[in-house]
């Protein structure tokens, strides 16, 4: 009698909430097709889900919150206590992997709905906070497509005790980009007060949020911990021109006691400002830094400052005499960027052509061709090109 009543309830619910249909096919069929091996079939299913739109949300949400029935719960409870041959029979009643697959399909579909799936945010957020890593990750991906309406669920998830959940929340916030600005204070607290992998994940998220994160990151580059200062200034560099308000603070880090911080600061200067006089002077000053990694960072940044290199060629040529092969290689690349204006550096470049270090040798050869119009062997490039054209005309 109870079973009949339960069945009747299910039928009534289904009658009151009919399954959405697109092109005469129910939503459940389209969900299965989302996992088809044929890309065109998957695209067709995605188009169908998006066409159904908000009408799909109740069904999809129900799939996320649906709990196993009494018989299924019993099968799950005894599955670890029975012989393997009987487990196959139980799986016909309740297969945990089938439940996960159904939820994954629902999450995928919700993500495809974009802001049309906003009503599913509470249910998706609940899945985000589960210990099942695959489901939590899929929920984060879905939330990242639901826009700012997902923020009330994502920001509290940053306080979860499970690293995977916190990392998945950060992933979704990164995908939201500038729209995740309300999460900046919480992320800044994580990087300032915590330790471990979550700190790197939070820094990456801050760099992706961009301009709204600049004030918090600027505060962090004065942190007593050099590892925090280094990661904060790297994040500012990734924000590029939107981090200009922090440029003066970043330039001051060129005198930081930590060589890792100085190197990160020089790299960030080159990414934040490509034209300013003061930033150019900071890059030139770093050529004389006692740490090779700082000098290398300066050389890499100067590649994009042709005017600075042309006006300060004598200073830049110090890179070609550096004790570090990595710095010499980058120095040759820098001078190669200014073409004939670097002709006076030709003798130094010729000396590097004979080096055993491959990167130094190849960069020097390319730079020498650029500044003199001649290959390392002394043959004029223009003449060689003319001969090739002449040869082709007789073929």
C-alpha cells in the first residue's frame, strides 16, 4: 500500500511538472547526447539545452538534489558487506557511478544556460561544497558561467575546510574575472594570513580579477614575508597596465633585500609600463644588480623598450659581458631588436658567436645579422637574398 502511494506521488509530481521538450525530444535525451563522442551531436544537444532555457532549470536542479530512495539506500548500505557476485545484482538497483554521471550531466547543462540558469545557483553551490572532487569541480565550472549571481555562494566557499572546495571556488572566481571584485577582501586575507597551496591559488585569482585587486596587492608588497612580496608583485605584473597606480611601489622593490623579490619587481615593471621614463631607468639600473636573475629579468623587459636601449646602448652592452650565460643570451636578443642602431655592439656580438652555450651563440648570430646586415660568416644578407632570387629565375 505504501509503495503504491509513493508511486502515485511520483506520477503526480511528473504530471504537474512535465519534462521540457525540444524538437519533440525530452530534455533527458538531450542530456545523454551531451556526452556523445561525436562533436556535432554534442553541439546539437548544447543548442537544444540552450533553446529550452530557464524551463530546464527545475528538472536539472531536481537531479542535483535528488536523494536515493529507500531501496537504493539499503543497497548502498550493504554493498560493502556482500560477495562480489551479489554486488552486480545490487547495481541494477543502485549504482553510485550512475548517480554521479547524472549530476555531472545536469551541471554541464546548467553551465550552458548561462544567466538563464541563475535559479539553480543554490543547488549548484551545495554540490560545490561536497567532498566528491569531480562533482565539486564541475559545480565550480557551472557557477563560473552563471555570472555575478554565483558570488553569494562562491565567496563563503573560500572559508571551507576542504582545500579542493576552496580551490574550486577560486577557479570559478577567476573565470568571472573583473566581476569577482567583491571577493578581493577575502582573497587578500587568505594570502596574508594563511600558508600552503591555497595562497598561490588565491594570488592567481587576484591577478585575474585585475584592477579591483590592485590596492590589496599594493598593500601586500610591503609584507614582512619576502615570499608574499614576491607573489604579490608578480600578480601586479600579470594585471599589466591596469596596475599603473602601483608602479611607484613596484619600482621601489628594485632595492628589496630579497633577490627573488627584486627579479619579480623588474619583470612586473616591464609588464606594467612600456613607455615611462622612470620605469626605463629602473630597468637600466637593474643591469648592475648583483643577482644574475635580476639582470636577466631586466634584459627580458628591455626587449620591449627599443628607445631606451638605443639611447643607452653602452650601458646595455654590459649584458653581453655578463658572467651569466642566460644574461648574455638575453642581452644579445635585446640589442638585436634595435637593428642598425646597435652596430657599435658588433665586435661584442662576434665574440659571442663562438661561445659553446647554444642560446648565447644563436641569439648573438641573429643579433649580428640584425645590426650589420651580415651573417656571422660575413656574407651580406641582402646579397644572399639577391642570389637566391637570381637562381630561382633560371629554374
